[in-house]
C-alpha cells in the first residue's frame, strides 16, 4: 500500500511526459503546415516563418528545463534560428544554396567522422603499437598474425578465407536455383516463405538450433544428426570437435541463413528478365537449361554479383556462429572472433586485435571496389 501511495505521489510528474510529447508533436505539426503545406502569401508569411525559426529553438530549450540562469542559451537558440532562416531565404532566391546544403549534410558528416573515420584511424595506429598503445612496434603485430605459432592468428586468417570461398558460392547458387524453380509456380509464395524464414532468425539463434542438431554426448543422443548416424548403424560423432569437418558444418549455418536473402533478390531479378528474350530462345529450340545459362544468367549477372559480394562480406566479419558453437576451439576461430578474443584477454592485446581488424578491412576493400565497378558497368 505504501508503494502505491508513493507511485500516486509521482503521478503528476509522470503525466508531464505525455504532455511534453503532445506539445512537441503540435509544434512539429505547426511547422510542417506553415512551411511546407500552407500557401506563401508574401511578406506576412515571411514574418511568420521568422517567428517560428527563432521561437521553436527557444521553446524547446524551455521545455527541457534550461531556463534557470542560462539566458545565453536562449540567445544562442534565437541566433541559430535566425541564421537558418536567413540561409533559407537566400537559397529560395538562388543564393546561399551551397551553404545551406553544407549545413544539412554536416550532421551526417560529423557522425560519419566520429563513428567511422576516427575509429578507423585509431585502429590503424594501434595496429603498429604494442598492447599498451604507447610503444611503436612496427610490423610485429602483423608478423604475429602470419606466423604459424601465432596462437590463432594464422589459423583464423586461413579459416576466414575458406569461409569466403565456400559460403557465398553455395548460398548464392542454392538461392539462384531455388528462385528459378519456384518462379511462377502455384505455391510460389509459400515456397519462398519456407526458404526465407531462416533470415528472420539471428545468427545466434541459428547457431543454437544447429548446435542441438550437431549435439554429441555420452549415452543417449539428443542431436538429430547423431540419431541418424546411429539409425544407420554407425557410432555417434563429436561433430564440432572434428577438424576440418566442424568448420564446414558451421559454414552450413551461414549458408542456411543467407540462402533466403539470395533467393528473394535473385527471384526479383529473374522476374525482370524480358519475356521476349525467353520466348525468342524457345523459338530457337533452346532447352530450359540453355535458356537458364545463356539468357537468364547473363541478364541478371549484376544482381548475382551484388548478392555474392554481400554474402562474402558477411562471411568476412562472421563472429556469432563461432562464439556460440565452438568459442574458437578446435581450430575454428576466424578473424572476427579472434579480433574480439585478443581484446578480451587480460591484459588486452590491443595491437593484435587492431592488426586483425586491419586485415578484415583490407580483405573487404576488393569486394567493395568490384561491386562499385560492376554497378558502374551495369548503368553505362
């Protein structure tokens, strides 16, 4: 009962939240109506816009409770609002447009610099420093990665290369064949939903599902795969400890998750193939296989490249699957997982972690460059 009365005492403060939200929505609605929807009758309307441009920042600061002894904040808001109004009026007359565009783009550029450019520079610097970040060690961190005794560095690099070579090819190929198979079939929507459902599951969830599927234990088995082996007269296998089989079994998780993505994109591309081309190939006596190879694939080649590159980049930065299934043991670590593991050691091996991050960055660049080149070719 005491807790109820305590909550009741705070009720007026809680009611302030919807009131503030409602006021904010009203202010936004008024601004949209006056600036974008209402007619522009001349000088009177200009003064209304000026009042809004100056008054809204001041009103927002007042709602935030900044009115106590900080009058300069209101002055700053009014100056900023007046400056934006002046730039807007100049751009409407054909002047100051470049400055206005720069102001609109500057928040996004600032976030890009803070969230991407600056961390990239810091990582590049850390890749040439020791674990404390104070001593320059040159290429020692990269030597650690490429040395056979690198405690997982070289193994993670080789495993990542295998992931990139296997997973995108199979996911794209299966998605392409499946998209062609269900195209214009009676149950097309249902069949597409069935293959696309894994896309709604996170890599963590998919890994847990497959971990039960691969499960091995002494005595009664709960893993479906081992139950099949036993039913066929074999002995249960510890799948996730059998290298290199365990790596390909984990790659199967990524293929299962990404095939639906490939199928959806490639199915849309197949439907965009002009019917005249397929009909012309039929008239010439081309079989369904030859129509697929000589007509459909060349037409949708840019889409295939985009799908393949997207899944390749996903394979390069895979982390969740390794963390859930094997935690990097039994020679299954990849660059993404090893990068996090090196940073989580005590003390953190920041130099090794940064070197692995740089390798991922270097490996991603060719895919991005090839994708951009393919897009330019397709639009030229």
